[in-house]
């Protein structure tokens, strides 16, 4: 864990060079005037509020339900008011009087005014609320654990070392400015004018943050340096850090079975139980591992928009129908990837669509997922009649090996099995396809040219010259953590290599969205349109995975263009086949 602390500190340290921190640097520099301890105050304020909100906002919202965006609006207001106080001295005096009445019982008013610590700390608290750091693997893991309310001492310590790394260059930056103004006689006589300039900069920055235009500036800067952001987080992607992050999440990479392990029985441990299940579907009562003792059980983790899961389901449903009278049971554990997949009605529709007759557990809170130490969709755990996991497999493929293992465990349990192995074709891709591509900020990595847009609401300029396995946006988009929502004139280009292209979509509020689909500059037709593309367009009416392109077994490199005719359409992730 010491390795992780060290790299968290380094990640925080180099954040000073990242575009995401540049919008707040003018405000930090404003602490160069107004007292010799103002730099310390603003630095502590930023680190305290950022660390607290990162770690504990999910707990606070759970106890006191409210929209966290209210804090951001309040912080922008505070920054603007403090900027105004620098421009208008009389207003500054009035503000100082009211603030001193509140803080006077904790800090000596005369001393605070002299040092500037108090005003710097208040300003820092506001900045810590509105600042969105560039999330590398370390900070992303912290945010994930905090969002799932899995904060522990190790998570707190990693956050501490990260903010410590951030605070050092911030404090040096502010202190150097303070020293220059304090020591320079040439500048000291212009202190009042300099403060007014800084006040105007603070108000302008507050407006940029309020309108999300600060993110637009960040994106434009990165357009000139495509690899710059990736180079800043490169130190977080080494094997030592990856291993420690797995441990922080409660998952030891040393104990995880390998994907595609070809051994028939590659595991031997007591099967974890089904815990924290939101709903049980296709069954009248909850099911436990203990209640299944004496049966051979296949636990299948899936989610209904995952193309890999969808390609696996025909095999799983066929095994169930084939061996259910021999003492074989399948439990589908539906663990959602996107927010709309929590909806029970959507899961029930998927169960009907794919002909699933076995029990399905809705694992909306990832309780069973975590109990199995799982990391994949799809993931299969084959359990023998004594309640022990004997085979695991992650991803697609190895269907005959899994069925052979099912037959052998049934025979070990005293069941006579005479059925031959299925000859159903294995549709697992055997070529290197374009990777799964997320459009939400949290897992976005293939946006051209910067990799990630950040959380923004802005007008994008479509870039038609994009490399393979990358996408570009045009028109207005609202990018949030897990999705991208279209606005006026929204378009998307993707340079892909595949036979089939799928996209997870939600319709607009009206319940219907229209998307025009183009391939290599021409509307899709009967030779290349996916099953959901009719007359060159896709009609989105439900929350699900849509097939946009189907090249009929002729994979290749092509340019996909989508024109979103309906504002408010949500796009989540591309997958390829």
C-alpha cells in the first residue's frame, strides 16, 4: 500500500501541469495579495473541501437527500462575491464585517484580517467544490469506492496523499506570487489596482465555471496537444499501481482466475451466497446457495445491453433446458452497468426477449457481484452438488468445455447424462475488433484528440480526420459521468474495425428518438444496415442495445456517422461484433 500512497502523491503533484487545474490558478494567484497567510488558507480550503466531498458526499446525500449541484452553484456564487469584494473596497469592508461576526468566535478577527488566512480559506473551500480534477486510475478508484459507500482507512489515506501532492505546488504557486508582491516596491504601489484585476478574473472564472465553458477551454487546449493528458497519468498505469488498486477495491489480482483459462476444472472453493438482491424474477421466492445443495449450479453474471452477454445467452438457456431435469440449475445474476438497467421492467422485457426461463436475481447494488469478487460481463461460475465452485469462465467462448464440465459434475452427483454436446456455433469474434467505447466521462478513453472530454455541456466541432478506434463529436452535447446526451445539431463520427456495430441508447423524454445512420458518407442500406436501422435511420423507443451496422460477415475499417435528429437522446457505449 506504501507504493500506492507514493504514486497517489506523485499524481497529485503533477496535477499542477494538467489543464483541469488551470481555470482555478488565477484565483489561487489572487492570494498573492491580501495577507501573508492567505496562500496557506486558500490551499487548505481547496484540499479540505475537495477531499471531504470526494469521500463523503454520497453518505451526506443518503442521510440528507439533496441535489449536490446546489453546492456547486453556492461555490460559484461565493467565488463571484469574493471577486466583487476585491473590485469594490467598500463592499469588501461590509463583507469582512459580516464574515468576522461568524468566524470571530473561532479566529481572532484582528489577526485574521491582518494575515488573510480566513478569506483565503473561504475562497479555497469554494474552489474545492467546483474543481473537477483530471481523473486518472487512482482518483477514479477513489471516486468509485466513495460512490458505492465503500470508504475505508486505506481509501482515506490514498486521498490524503493525493491532496497533499496537489497542495504543495498550489501553495508554492500562491506563495511565490505573494512574495513577489511583498518584496517588489515597483508593484506595491499598484496593489489596489492589482487586487481589482484579480477580482475581475475571479468573476470571469466564476462565469466560466457556471456555464461549463472552462471545460471547453480545457478541451481546446488539449486539441493542440493530443497526448499531453495521457502523459500526465502514465505514471499511474504501471503494474505495481494496478495491483495496489485491485487490493484497494478488495480484489487481489493474484487470486483472480485468468480469462479464457482452458482447464476444465480451474477452481475449488466454497461458493459465495446471493446477497443484497433487489428482486428475484422468474421464481416465487428468494434462492440461496444452501437451498441448491445437491444440484449442479451455473451462476451467470450478465446485463441486458452487453453484447458479449447477449451472444452467450443462447448457450446458457440451451444448457438449462437440456439439463434442468437432471438436477442442473442456472441462476442469472443481472448486475447493471448503466443506471437505466436498474429498472425491473426493462430486465423483465429482456428476459422475455431472450427466452430466459431460469431464475434471475437483480443485483442492483453490486452486493452479489462483490461477494463473488467478480469483475466481468459475462462471468460464469459452475458449482458442484457439494456447493463448491469448480469452474470459472469470463467472457465469451469455451462453450463445449463448459458443457463438458456440467455433464461431468452431474455424473459425479449421480445423474445419468447421455446427451451429446451442442453443435451451436460459437459466435465469439476471432479477430481484433474495435474496443468497447464508453461515451460517459467516467470510462471515456477514445475521444479524439484528448481521450476524454471531461464533464461538459458544450458545442463540439466535428473532426473528420480521426484515427482508427476513436470518435469525434459535433454540435451540442451534455457529457455526464456515464452518458452523453444530445442537444441541437449533435453528430458523432467513429472510425471502427468490425463486422457489426452496436450502441446502447435511451430515447428522449418524448419516448421516441430518430437517428440517421451513415457508413463511409452514405446512408446505410440493405447491404450494411443493422437490424435496428430501417430506411437509413434508427428509431429509439426503449432503453436497450441497438444494432446500427451489419456488414454480413465482411469486417473492415469504416467511418460511422450518426446524426441525432431528436435532442435529449442518451448514448452510453459502443460495442462491436
